[in-house]
């Protein structure tokens, strides 16, 4: 998948940090919730993406490519939280 530069017709979006993700799906769509959470603090989803299975697959491929490029540049350990191997999947599930 190739990356396109941001659209020049849309205003830049505000960046919001997320360190927790929940993924749900139906036969027709994927729902991805993004949250920020810390030990002992409750969190609420601040962003929800709803997309089709085809675009969810494209997002997966794009993220995989970006993580591979990151690992090449900074080392594979830098892409793994707390030095642990990724366990596949999301930060949580529904």
C-alpha cells in the first residue's frame, strides 16, 4: 500500500494520544475505539473509527508496513512495548 500525502483541501486534524485500543466487528464493519489509559485511572474512548472489512485489511497492511520501517530505522526492540514480543491483535477486545 502506498502512502499519499495529506489532502491539501482539508485542514490538518488534531492529534490525540492513544495507548489503548478496542476492536469489534460485525459481518459488515469493523469498529476501532481509541483511548488513553493509565494505571488506577479510568478511561473513555475519545475516537471511534468505523470501516469496512476491506479498509480494515488495508489499515492492517499500512500499520504493518510502518512498524516494519520503524523497526529497520530504530531497531525491532523499540517497536515492542516494555521489550515484550507483540502478542498480536488489539489492545483489548469487545
